[in-house]
């Protein structure tokens, strides 16, 4: 029985599950050992090996993997060659994984059991392999596996008396079932009529011997075991019977051979008919192509459009009526040929070779020639029709363009001969010139039309147009008239330009005055605006820059005065020309509203503002010089006080680390040092006074120093705080020493240890440095004990240990404390509930 469960196949799920919690029947186990061993060897011998003991020889997994490779025909992962247990388990796991990959669900079978030589698990695994690779693929009348094998046995043994196969155990005890299977397929091997149902030993041994000798089926069962067991082992019987199925499966293939021969003959006849049809279709199609190509290659032209249109209509009838059936015949011919070749290939027959000249390639070549001729004929027809159409079109186009050109030239000669420019003003002259320029543009635009008319006439001559003489005469008349118009246009253009010249001189002077007066006027207005502009500066450099710019401006005044006189000279020249030539000029300068009076008035204003600006710059320069003096005065002091404060801070830091002598000597030295610092206070006060003067002068930056008053104040306060804190630390150390009875040598030792592990020289150790210090002093603390000690030494949880905290910690210890238990015990009283009993458990 076979079921699917979650994508895996579980064989014999209901009645054949392996009961791994109970012992096998000893007789069954013996039968299975022999049967499964023989079955495995029947495959392993193909690889040149075999097994003797089924549970021992598969323990290292090597022969198990080899067996799976032989029966599956696939390569497994490379096995481990080591002799250790882990190597064996790895090999067995690879085999089990391969079995599982084939859709087999291994129930409670593990690699460790196989490696340990568990006989029941090993037999169960081999049975699973037999089911998957020997029985699963058996299929008879839509049944498979066990049912399929049983049905096959029933079908094959049905004609035999005394044989009734209903299962794979007691139905085979008398041996007649095995003999019937052999006789059904190889009747010459057994005389079935001489067999007796009451002689099972003879029947079984006969079947086993014949199968081993003639069918290459190894002897997997013992007649004595089967006869001597009330119910033979079903798995052993199934394994042995499956070997008969696979041995005789080739005979079933032979039964279908005759049917195949009949089918081959029918296919051959059908192929012969397809060959005859191909030959006839090919011959008819080639003959039609041979007759059609000469008609398509006829290129005799016609003289009339009607005749050419008839030829085109005949060609369209060919395309619409005559050719499509032949296209269908050609497609059918190719389909028949391909079908025939496919059938011959599937039948393992030689490919069909048509008669000479009737190959598919020959037909394709002939068809290509047909389509080439067809394409050439079509192009010729279209070109001829286009040629006739173009002749008619060109003649009509010539007439239209000639008529348009003649209408345009009408009256143009009279217009070009007028002398209206002799009494015109400058504006009228310019209007006449622009009008004449527009005419010249129009004349140039019509040049293309004249050239087109000549080109059309030339093309009509080349195409042998019947009315070419009249076309040529009209074209010549148009060309002669066009040359005359060009000469008159040039003559009028020269007269207009000559008349314009005098009036244009005055206009150019007006324009020159406007071009020079406008920027000069803008310059004067900008100068007045700059001279009256209020300036705001903060540095001496800025006022110096303004003064320099003002001096540069004053240096440009003489050149500006020259420009003013030149502008007034242009105006005087205009007045002279008007008076000399009596030119009638209406109104003022058309290009500007600026007049000479306005230019002179603004120039006088600029001259008045220059000395006023000089005085303002001088006053501001004096103020900025005073500000610069205040900046330097503050910077000179700040640049001394700032570094002094920084130096004192560094000295205090070194003193706190490198203190020598008794604590009282250190305290005395620090207080003297503090006094020297306090005596420096008057210089700070003096700097505050200078800073007050800078603020009153509204000075916001000082490039001469990097120090601000705020920086100095903060540094001074930090200096006083640091020296006071250092003195306080020494006082606290004296109190601690006196209270705890610590000697000066111990304090020096504490200071040396602290300084050694204060790697950053800040007077403070971090948690890691503190722990390293304790370890160097002999304390071997765990993480929990160290965390508790840090909570006492560093109550603010900053992760930092000051020297005072270090002394406080060390003063709580005794000279012989050298274990974590003693450290914790000494702190237990001081810390109260913070230190738990669990620390006392450490050794």
C-alpha cells in the first residue's frame, strides 16, 4: 500500500509499518536477513563487491552509498573516508538524505542506529530502499507498488491449477506460484505438469535453482524456512517476487513488437503516397512559373496613359486571381515535404530526396525568379505611368508659374523709373529706401520662380514634350524681362542712397550725441549718489579703502570734463550744419531728451560735492585709528594672560600627579601656588577695563588676538576652581590618612600605582584602568564583584575613579587581603545590602 503525506511517500503505511518497539519474529528476521542480503548483493556485484553481514557491513555508510548509486544510476555526495564515528554517521546521513530526496519518508530511522549496527533499523532501511527502487515503479492496469505486483502475479498465474495468489506469504508456501511464473515466461525451463502441490520442498527448490541458473535471480529464500514457517515473511517474499517481475519485464516489450511492425508498414505506405503527391505538385507549380515569367519580362512601352492603365489592370488581375492559388499550392507543397521528412525521421527512415530539379530549394529558386520578374514588371509599369503623368503635370505647372510671374511684373518698370526721392525728407528717404529694400527682397524671392520656370521648360524638352516650341518662346520672354527689372532696380537703389547721405550725416550726429550724453549723464548721476551716500565702516582698512576709492574718483574728473566738452562739441557741429545747408529740422534730438544745459548743471553739482566727501572721510579715518589702538591694547594683554592661564592649568595638573614629600608639604606648596595666582588678579581687572572701552566704542571683532574677554573669564574661574579642588583633595587625603592610620609610604605607593594606571594623566582612572590596577595589586575579581566595588567607589555611576576615591578604597583593605572573597567581605559591612551573598560563594 502506498500513501502520500506532506509531499513524502510513506510505504505500507497501514499494515506494513515497521514496529520498532517490538521484536521481530525470529523466523521472519532470519528470512529477511537472507533475502535482503541476497538482494543487496545482486546489485553490489555490479560494482565488484558484496556484503556478508547486513547490519555490520553498512555501518560505515560506504557500501550503503555504493548500493544507492548502483540501483539509482545517480552519483551521491563524496563519502568520508575516515574511521571515526562522526565520519560513519556523515556517510549514513548522506545515504538517508538521498533516500529522502526521492520522496521517501523515513520513519524513526536515524544514522546513529545504523552506525551502531541495530539490526531492526538496518532491515527496515533496506526494506524502504527495496520498496522505493524495486517495487514502487511497478504498474499494472492503473495499480502500482504492492497492489500492482500482486495483480501481475495473479494475471500471470491465472491459467495454472492449484495456484491462487492472494497475498505475499501463505500463497507461496507450496512453491507452485514461483514455478508458474517461470513456466509462464520460460516454459522450456520447468515441466509444470510433473509438479505436485503436496511436495512444496521440491517445488520451491526447483524454482529457486532454475531462477538462479537461468534467470540470473539470486537465491534469496530457503525452502526449509518457508515450509517450516506458518506465515512466511511478507517482505522477503515481495522482494524475491519483484526480482521475477523485473526479469520478465523485457518479455512484455517483445509482445508489442509485432504491432509496431504493422504500424511501420502503414506509415511506409502513407509516406509513399506523400512522395507521389509532392512530385506532382512540384511539377505543376514549376510549369506554371515557366509560363508566367516571360509575360512578366515583357517591357514594351505604350504611348498613351489609357494603354498603360490597361496593362496595370491586367497585372492586378494576376496578383488578385492567378497568383494566390499558386501561393497556396507552394505552401501546401512545403507542408507536405516537412511532414514527410518528420515522419521518416520518427520512423528512423532515410530522408526523402525529390527528383532532380524538384527539390524545395529548386522550387524556392524558381519562385524567387518569379517574384523578381514580378517586382521588375511592377516597377516598370509604375515608372511608365509616372512618366506620362509627370509630362502632363509639368506642362500644367509651367503654364501656372508663367502666368503668376507675368502678373507680378505688371507695372514694376513704371515704379522703378519714378524720381520722387529728389524732394523727400530724411524720414521719407528712409521710407522709400525701406520700400525699395522690400521690393529687392521680393525680387530676390521671385528669382526661384524664374529658375523653376526655366528648369520645367528644360525638363519638358528632355522628355520630348510635344509643345516644346511654344514653351521655349514664352520662357525666353520671361528671362529677358527679368534681366531688365534687375538693371532698373540697381539704378534706383543708387539714387536713393546718394540722396540719403546728406540728411543721414545730421542724423548720425544726433545719434552720436545721444550715445555719449546718456552714459555721461548716468555717470554724473551715479557720482552724485555716491558722493552723498552715508558710509558705515568698522575697521581702519575699510575707511582706507573708501578713501582710496574716492581719490581714484577724483583722478577721473579731468577726463570726465574732456568728455563733457566733446559732447557739447557734437551739439555745436549739428548747429553749424543746419545753418550752413539750411536744413529743415523739426523738433529736438529724436534719440534723447538730454540737452547741453542739463549736462552743464549736473557737472557743477558734482564739483560741489567732492570737497564735502573729502571732509567726511577724514573724520571717519581718525575714529577708526582710535578703534584700532583699543584693539591692539586689549590684544597685547589678552595674548599674555590667555597662555599664562593655560600654563598654570597644565602645571596644576602635573602637580596633582607628580606630588612628592609629605601631604603637609604638598599642601603648603599648593597654598603658596594659589597665592601667586590670586596676586595676578589686578591684570585681569585691567583687561576688563580695556574690554569696557572696546564695547563703548562698538568694536565687535579683534583680529590681533584669538582670546575674548569671555574666554579669559572662563579660564580664570577654571584656574581658581582647579587649584582650590587640588588643595581640597590634599586636605581630604590628610584626613583619610589620620583617620585610617595610613603611612606616608603607603600613600606614596597608592600615588605611584594610581599614576601608573592613569594613562591619560588626567588625575582620574576609568573603570578598565581601575580594574587593571586592582589585578596588578593581586586582586582577582570577577565581573560581578568588580561591578559591586565600582558602585561603591563610583557612587555617581560615571565610570571614573578619582585619586581620593582610590585612597578611600585602599584604606578599607588590610595588608594581607589578596582574594576576591576578602575584598567583598571587607566591603560587605560598608555596602550593606548592595553586596549579595552570592559573592561569598566564589572561591
